[in-house]
């Protein structure tokens, strides 16, 4: 399981760098200057990248938990983190670029997805806290 989480952390981190580089350099030309929300969209997109990167680090740390301490709860943290990043960052990416991608019609659907993703990430962190509280003190 640690190997799987480490690979996922690496992939998520790598994608964060790729998407973040595009957000820093390529998104300017993708969103036209005539878009009145251009600055807001770029800032929002960068929030999605930042949260994706933070959670790549979370997965990296999860992968370092020794096998004898690896419990079912850690697997839940892993799963919920993947789901949460997909919902949170993914919906932010799509909402920021909906006009350019021609998906304006799904805004009503995507809007509520972002906070659901955020809540999923909060639950993942909460499970990690509960796991830590149940560890034996050395």
C-alpha cells in the first residue's frame, strides 16, 4: 500500500508542477483579455493548483508510515484525499476555464462540487487526526 500511495503522491505532485507552470505562463493567453473575470479566474485556478500540491505532500507523508502502523484508516485518508482533490481542484479548474472549454452550462453542477471536495479533504485530515490520537504514546 505504501508503494501505491508513494506513486500516487509522485503523480499528483508532478501534475501539480505541470498544471502550475501552465497557470503561471500559459493561462494568460488561454483566457482572452476581454474576459472581465480574467484575473479572478487565474487566481482561482492557482488555488486549485496549490491545494492539489498540498495534498500531494500529504500523500507523500502517508506513504512513509511504517507498515506496522499502517491501518485501514490510512487507506481511507488516501482515498478521500484523491476524491477530494479531484472534486475540489478539478471543479475549480473547470469553473475557471468553462468559457474557453465551452462548458458554461455545467456551472450549476460544478459550483456545489467544489465545497463537497473541500469537505472531503477536511474529513480526510480529520481521520488522520483520529488515527494519530489512537496511536500509542512512546
